[in-house]
C-alpha cells in the first residue's frame, strides 16, 4: 500500500543534475556531497545511484562514512568534519575514509599513526568562513608537518569553503579565492574550493575538484535564479493525499488556534501531511499546495499530521486524490520562500515517517 505521505525520488533527474555539474566544471573531478542522509534523500540509495558516475563522495561525519562502507560502497569517501580524537581517526583508518585536517590539534594524532597504515588527507584553510580550517598564516607549517606523517602516502589535498557564493555580487568570494590561491602558491596537492553556488556562479573557483551538494538534488542555490533556469531537475517530490473533504459554513474556524475563519461558505480539503513529516509549521498562510493538477492555498495552522486547504480552485477534488507539497511543478525553492527558509532545510528535514520511493 502506498503510504499517505511519501517522498518520490527521480534518479534520472539526479544524473541530469550531475551532467549540469560537468557542463559547468568540465575539467574537475566530482566529489558528490551526500551528507545528512544525502540531503534527506536516503544515503544508501543516492550513493548507489551515483557510485559509478563520480570520483568520490563526501559526508560530514565519520558514522555516515562507516555506514556507507558497511553497505558495500567502494569509492573514496571524504569525511568533511575530519576527526577530533585518536579513536575517531582509527575508525577512519580502518574504514578507509579520507579525512580533513582543519585544526593544528589533529596533526600530532596523525604523526602517531603507524607507517603501515594509509590515509588520504585534505588540508583545509579558513579563508573567511570562520568555521573549520587553518588560518592562512598557519597553513604552510601545517602542510610541512603533514608531509612528515608516515601514514600519508601522497600530498594532501588543499581545500577551502566559500561563505557567500550564493550572492553573485558579493566580493567576499573573490577575496576568499585570492587568499586561498595566494597561500597555497608553491604547494603540491589537488585543490578544491567550489560548492554548488560556486560551480554555477564563480568560474574562478573551479579547481581539480568540485564539491556539489544542493544542485545534485535539483535545487537552485541562488535566490534570484530558478532551478529550471539552471537546467536542474528536482530529485525529490513530497506527496500525500486528500483524506477528507468537507463543506464549511461562513464563520466556521479551522485548526488549532482557530487562526482561519471562513469568510464565505468554503469547501475544505484535509491532507495527510504535517510538521511530523517535515512540512514546515511556520509556512505562511496561503502557501501553494497542489491537489491533482490545481494549486490551492493552505489555510489554518499546520498540525503534526495534517494540513488544510481551500478547495475553491479545485472543485472536482475528491477524497483520496493525490497531493504534491513540493517537487514536480511546485518548486521546493518557492515553498522554502513561503516558509522563510532555504530549500536545504526542507529536503533535509523530511522525517523518518516519510517513506522514500523511487519513481
Ligand atoms: C555541504 C558542503 C558542500 C556542498 O554544499 P552545497 O551548497 O550543498 O553544494 C561542499 N563543501 C563543504 C565543505 C560542505 O560542508
């Protein structure tokens, strides 16, 4: 039986989006970012779908990498947050996970690893994000110290992360790239700077490796440019169905807090999706919901398991009819705007109850 609320994945769209990465970065190797359960799409499923198509994948945490290895994933996996202690480093060594050195404290731990063990390392520079990364003035000496670690069999990769790449007018990006390129001058090792926004908007950020996340899932990183305009196709559609239809009289109120009152007699639809599925509770009233092929406005508060819509614009709608919350024809970016958030949080935020199915 099809569950009431489900997320449908279009894996062809995923491959289409990977081709867009290649179109913008034809000379770069691709490290597909599949952290946070592949942005909500299901880690194993997405990893499997792209395994033979990408050069590497990236996750945020060690446990995500371990999960992938245990599922039989054989491509390089980079753990973007690196490690905090010897135990975590040992886990990365034994599961052949590539790591990130982003603070001086990690270097002695690597120096103590036996020469019989091997690990690939990215050395990360903080060029203005002030999150993870060595300061430019610490970078050269960290690099030299790493080259003396016997567990490194090749030069470390060199990476940084951009803070404002989604704003194509913001000069900070140029500045970050300049600091990075200036600081690594003379060091050998492959470079990586670009996330999705940089791949699509900042050609000068392209290097030996790119690290697309969001765009692979078919979302635009730019507030002023749609996914369609970029050639991206949504991978996830969030769907459910109408579970009740009723006639309200003028003056009836709907939902918790009675926040909506019928100004006229109204045909109301009740849909089986709510914040318990990851639908945003704070979305603005009148947000678009698609019932069959018609877009109708949300009314009343979002509850845990249900939302309510005004069916005035969909007079033929019947109990059991299909509903789209986002995806195909209803861009997740638009829903994100209505909820005063970004598409990342919506796709990452679908909950365990939402069954993921492939189309
Ligand atoms: C998440 C992440 C990415 C991918 O970013 P998108 O904006 O989703 O493309 C790339 N690099 C690092 C270090 C990240 O943490």
